[in-house]
């Protein structure tokens, strides 16, 4: 739903009609949006058919729509397979695609250990990790990190983060306000696989919560896994849902280098760094310039790496495999104009 708005309004602001084609599991919010937009258009004397809704679960219908000669731009958010199909086949249109990636955080040191853990606990819990911006890999030096409370070993950090998540979700009213129901059976299966230990050492197992207001909802807490940097097959692909890896790296420099490689080869929408050392922050910043990904630095308060405002933050960059555009830089909007010249003898 969130990702619908930038493309919808970018198209309208450049004079283009819009067909909203929602995922079969997200028809209602899209329909409410389209109904409201159509009402506003009619109130202002504009044909409401400027914005319409296409509801179908047939891929062939969606493909025919996306490749229709009259369609000149396509905004897509979702998996790599269909997103890449659109890029390859919607040749008559400009495709703005947000795909999958491996978001990550490098943890070097902090002077606000408890606040950092709290920020991370919220980040990993929000919407049960079912966000394209949720951090999946946390790169932590094998020798541990320095904090205002003294040195914390890798194992101590793992245990402390697990306790922080448990503590944060210990009150049902908080847990149900932050977590979201698991959207698909595939995500539930991934959580069970992670709980089994096949994807790494289980630092914190996911548990099922009962929501009294929605008794049929499948609500699951995050699962945290520990693994070595060499175990790339475990963490170096998107595992959508509340599944995160605490990856043991040789040192901070190795963590920064690994972060850059992950983003460059597999894509990411968000990265983060925690450090009290300016040279570390500078090195991470330069790595994100090269890999072209957004960076959050030392977030410990009410701002989180996986939260973006639709019209004041730049969501994606278009510079790595996770997305080929940025919401909502000037190119995202202006490129929907086309300039046609005329000339004649005066």
C-alpha cells in the first residue's frame, strides 16, 4: 500500500492516467484509495476514470496490461522473478521496480548500548519483519564491540539482543501493536525452517502469540540466528519475514567490506552502522556511496532504519539490484514527462 502512493501521484502530477493493479492479498486498501481519488477528481470536475482499479489474480491478464502499447510507465514492488519479467518485457514503458535485497547493519561500537539494542529490537519486530527495508544481517566483529558499559563479546551481544527483543515484546499490548500477522504460508514455513536450526544457531526462537482481537491471525515473534561470515549461503539472500542473522565477521573493516559486497551483488534498500569512531563512519559512508544504498548512522531513538517517509526520504537509489529507481527523487517524477519539439521557419 505504502509503495503505491509515490508512483500514483508521480504519474498524476505529470498528466498521466493511472491503473492500480493490487496484489490479490491487498485489494481492499487499494480499492479504498482509488475510490477516494476518484471522488476527489469528480468533485473537481475531472473525469474520475483518470484513475481506475484492475482486480485480477490471472498473471496473463497482468502481463497483457503491463505490455499494452498504451501503458508508458509501470510501477512495481515485489519479488525478483516478476519484477525482472517486467523490466525485460515491458519494453514500451519506463519500469520503476523495487525488488528484493539483503539489508544489513555493521555494528562496531556504541556509547548508548541499551538504546541501540532497543532500536534494533523495534526494527526487527516491526510488522514482523515483513518490510522491504527490514535489516536481515547484522555484521558483528568476532572480537566483540566496545560500549559505555565496557567490552561486549560477540556471544554477549547475541544474548543481549535476544533479551532486548524478548523484553520489548513481553507486554501483549505492545507486541500486538508492533508485530503484524504473517502474510503468507511461505513466510510461516521460512520461520519454521529458521527455528529448526538449519539456517544457523538459534539465538532466539520465534514464538506464536495469540491476539484476542484477531484469534485467527498467525502472529510470530522474530527469530535470531548466529552464523559465521563464511556461511554465505545462509544469509546472502532475502529471507522475507522476521528472520535475522547475527553474522560473525573478522573485524569492523571486514564487516564494512562484506556489507558493500552484499549490496552490490544482491541489492539492499537500507544499511546501518553503529560506531563511536568517525573513521569507521566515514569508511561505511564511502562504502555505501560505492554500492549506492541508503545509510542510517547510530540510530538510538524514535527513528528506525526500516522506516521511510514516502515523500521526505529517498526510498531506494536505483543504483543496486534491489531497485532501479528512487522514491521520490526528481527523476522518479520528471521522467514521466516526455518532451516533443516543433520547429518551423519564422
